[in-house]
């Protein structure tokens, strides 16, 4: 009986497609193995589904697995499964035409990109051409397959050079065997017959595939006692172990996100977190959810208990791992998580996504946007539900990152504001929410007061707060650099405006007009002497005990913001401050008397400079001339 054999020539566009795949994915060669494993897993899934209605289709072969075989001598790599297999016509339809429905789309995408080195692993699979990624590494590909329930097998072969052959063949069991005759390895290239290369690829891309991926590896095995060589005293001579070849499972298959959360133990959750995060501390909290309906996905997210060392490194990767039916799509998927949740670890499995999609497509995908929106909502609910002790642990580690969202996520700005915590002039070192602040406001307080700076002790003792404290008004103490940007974006909370204690008129008290007139000429003189440093001298309504402080107009840059920008090497516009003086302080009358006596008195100049120095020190700054300051204070103490 004649064996049916056919040779087919690829169409022109298919030849072009193959050329693109083979030559443009050189730097991502390992992607072929993920594709073959995914195809094998799909074949087993199809068989299991068919077996539900096809009695006896499984026979005695009920132990599903995907096997990888490597031969360094022959330079071959084989991937085989005991899945559903294919008939002659199915091979011709599914393999021989290279995803005829996707070929044109793939080519159109390539033409649109029109750049070098732009084909990515994400494009493979998106258009159903994953099998052909084998030609990235193979000189020749042979597919041997037998459909479940059939006694006939089929062999498909191609060098990827324009044609393929398909012939009837023999195979003992159902399933598919794909053999790659590998290209000669160049220096520096991956060796796809190397055990550890294969292990790493499987771990990265296919660790959670539902079926065991097995490979025969060399292991040490104890030599039985009876086979050991011993001396006259009964002591073993030589080796007690020997090298043997045994099957080893390469993947964990522990996709616990796919389980019902009631079936997962706390220890399993912890182990999985450590597995995906490489963080050996236990997580602070977890979120395990499954959403079904128009938007379908499963997610298992974790909040770490400690911030990573590179949390604020702009080049560090962040985002959860994205899977499709347990197959790895991409790590650090930023499209699923906003920047202010960059610390979240975990996985999202979206079965309705293409096996691989590009980041550009992810940004445009409605499903991805819906998943992101739902995840953010659930994370807000989780954070709001934490007890006070747990939330404060979270805040101390990740509060500064969460604040980024106030400026970047207008839609959720109010929700983020509810989560903000600050120490205040009344909180005795404890954290206070804005809601708690507003609820405790006196009836005559109309605004939420805050002050920014790098030192908590300096802020709580700042002269700028004296009048506020005297009125029993609470002040938020903001010590994170990001707070400067938070206050720009969060102009009010619960109908109460946020007001800087450092800038603008606090409208706390009226200026004594008689005293203002009394000191007007002196203030003009002080301004003239300090004109290179300050822009104005004003009578203060902020001070009750101190003699001087520095403030700014409502829209001026704060002193702390100026310091932040300068330390970062950023250019800053001229930012002269306002020198405020307490007209009720005894020192001012002394200075005024000196001014009335002799405007050119050197001591007067020293006192004026000293007033500025005291204002600078009062806000935690450094004086320009510490030596002069020290001498002046010494002279005053000596009564000179």
C-alpha cells in the first residue's frame, strides 16, 4: 500500500513572514520553547475536554505530561505531549498554512512598525504563528502526530526555506512530537541542549503550566550496599554514589491563584509570594479575587511588609506578572498597575487576552483598562479595611509612594486623600488622617493648615506656627519631599482648603496699625540693607514669642521646595523671601532705638543681620556666615 506524501510550497507572503520571524527575533530566541510548551498544554486541554463525551478515548494513557528531550551529540531538541494530536487534514489545515487567518495581520503590523529590531516576542502568538518561532533556532523542524482515536499518524517536515512535506507515518501512541534540528551555536549564544538553559526558560515562561514538564537529567544515586566494593574490614572502597538518568519535573504547576481561596492555606500563600517576589519576608496583606462576566480575570496580589531598596529608583521595574491561562505573558506589567501602587506584587491571569500582546496593544486594550480599574478599586477597599496597626506599618513603608497618586490620578485623588496620614502638632507623634483632622477642627477654624520641611522636630517648633498654636489650631507636619507636590494637587479636602503656614496671609490677627506706622521707617531701612537676600520686611501676624521668621507670598516657592530642587541639581528661579518681624518683641524696640539714634551705627547693621540669621535658623536653615553669627551672639551674651 502506497504511503501518501505531499510537498507544498509556501506562498510568497508566508515566505516573507517566515523570514521576519527567523531573522528579526534573534535576540529573543528562547521564546520558541514557551510557544511549543503552550501548544502542548493546549493539546492536552482539548483532549481532556473531548474525553468528557468521548468514552474510552484516553485508553490506558491517563497520565498527562509534556516531555522535553535534548541530545547534545545530535544537536536536537524535542518537545512531545500526549494530547489530542492531529489528523492528516488537520496538520495540513493548522500547520501547513501558517495561521492563514493571521498571516496578513502579522505582515501589516510589521509594515506599520517599519523599524529595525521591533519584532518582539509579544507579536509571536498574537497572530497565531507561535509554532514557526521554532525556525529561529532550528535548521529543520519535524512534527510527528497521531490524533486521539486514530490509528494513523502524520509527519510534517520543513527547513523553513520555502516548502514543506507532509506524509503518512507510524506512531505508537496519540499526541505530538516536535523535533528541532538546531542551528550551530555561535559564541555567546544560548545552548538549547544544556540542562540549566532549559530549566531557566521553563521557570521563566511556563512554571505554572497545568501539566508536568519533564526532562531526563543526570542525578546522583546511592550505590546499593551489596554492589559497593569493600576492604577486608568492611569499609567501602571508592564511590558510594553513581550517575543515573532520571525524569525531573521542571515546573512548579502551583498556580494557586486559580484555586478557590478557601482551599489555599496561609503557608501556601506565603510560599507563593516568596516565589514570585524573591522577598523572604512574609507579605503584609494579600488580595485574592476572581471576576467573571464581561471582564474575566483572576488576580492574586500582595502588599510587601517591607519596601525594597530600589523602590524610588526610576529605572527599577514594577508591576504584576501577567498570565494568560497560566502561560507567562510578561513580567512587571505596568499597564495593570498605576505608579503609586508600584510596590504591589502578584499575578493577574486574563484568559481572554491573546497569548501574547505587545505593550502598545495593552495600553489600548479595553479589557486591560477594565482589569486595571477593578484592581485599583479593590486595593483601595483592602487598604481602607486594614486595622490601624497594620495600616500604619503599610504607611511607614509605602506612604511616600502612595502620595504620588494625588498628583497623577485625578479620578481617584479623593480616595487617595482619604488614605493619607500625617503627624501633627497635636498628634503626639502618632499618625492622623485628614478626616480625623477635619473632625477635630474648632468651630472658628476654616482651613487645614500645614507646614513642609525635612525635620519633624524643627517643624513642630517652627516660629511660623506660634500664632496657630495660640489659637489651638492643629497643623499637619509634612516631611516627605513629595508633600510639596501633594499640596499643589490637593487644594482642598472635605470642603476645607489646605493652607501653608509659611505662605500668604494667615488672616489670624489684625496688624496693630499704630505700631506699624511706628516701625515703618525702620522696616524700610532693614529692607534696604538686606535687599540682596529678602524681597520685603513685614510686621508679623504669625509670631507670638519669636522675633523673626521667613515667609513667602501665596504663590511663592517654599523654602523646602527650593532646597529640594537645589539638592537635585535643578535650576531654581530667584526666590527671595519675606522677613517677618514681631513688633511686640522687646528686641524690636531696642533695634528701633538704635535706628533713631544713629542709622549708620555698625551695631545696628549687626543687629539687622542677626535678625535675618535668627529667621533662617528658626526654619532649620544654615546662616551664610556662622563665624560672624557666633561672634555677635557672644558679644550680646557678654553685654558688649
